[in-house]
C-alpha cells in the first residue's frame, strides 16, 4: 500500500513538472517564432491566416478562425487588415450568400513565396535541439498527450 502511494505521488509530481516544462518550452518556441515572423512584416495571427490560405487555397472566412485557433470575432479584424495590405481578397460564395471566401491575392502569394522558406528554416533552427528521430517520437508523444486531455 505504501509503495502504491509513493508511485502515485511520484507520478503526480512528474505530471506537474511536465506541465511546467511543456509550458516553458512552448513560450520559448513561440517567442522565437514571433520574432522571426515579425521580421517579415506581419504578426503571428496574420501569418497563420496567410499560411493556411497559401497551403490550402481559398477558405470560408467562418472556417479560418477554427483552423488557426482564432475567435470568430477576431478573424474579421485580421482578414480586414490583410485585405488592407492587399494580401488577400474576399469572394462571395455563388451558391450561399451567408458564406464568404478569403483567398490570397497575387501580392499575398508572392509574400508567402518569399517568406515561407525563411520561416521553414527558422523553425528548423528553433527545433534544432532535437534530432530527426527525436522529433518523430516527440510528435507522437505530444499528440497522444493532447488527445488524452481532449477526451477527458
């Protein structure tokens, strides 16, 4: 019985430590990522929207927020800002008046053609503390942890 209590306490302490370590790692990674992206003339949220459209093509504005983890109230503001910068344009859905699509303009595509390779290199450098195999293991483990937390 005493051994079980000790194992439970150790597991509990490790769970708390893991939370702190993951949080600090995410904060450090995010800080470096933000620095890199800001040097390209956009903020992290704008980059997320541009990257989604760059890789997935036009998207309903209502769905963009879900895909880049943005509140629906914020997505309109971000899309407005990107439209002002001439990086994206809105297009009404021909079959459903409630739906509006966002798509990259030629200028937005050119921006992403220019900055995405730099971003990919920066991410490789930021994640360079792990080797290729370690990254694969980490992806699987963090995914497993996230799915478990989601299902609680």
